[in-house]
């Protein structure tokens, strides 16, 4: 697994197929990029750019991220994104 450094978080986008009211299933490529992701790994935090950063995101959290944030990587056949904790907008309960 990828172990992120500093205030970085490894996430995987959660894809859900969308069904219209009339029952038509929209394929994933016809929708906008999803913004909900599952947290796979979390960095240790610590001193980042001269500031102490406490990590409040945990492995397994479902989060909402900025639409075009992060660095996309392909690792062991999975499409993953590495983002800073500050790019995470909310935790989904």
C-alpha cells in the first residue's frame, strides 16, 4: 500500500451509478467527476511548512474533496488520488 507523507491522504473515488426517475441508468462517463471518496491511508501530519498539522481524517472515512484537487496515481490496478488534508471539505457520516 502507499504510505502518504506529512499531511497527505490517499483516497479512492466512490463511483455510484445514477438512475433517473424514469429508470434509465446513466453510465459513469456521462456524469461529472464524483466528489465523494473513501480514505485508504493517512499521513502522520506533524510539522508541515512551519506549522503543526494534526490529522483529523481517519482511514475508512468517506469524504468530500475539492473537484480538481490532488494527484492521480495508478497503483496495483487501482486509480487512487493523493490529496492534502486541506483539500478535504467534509466527512460524510
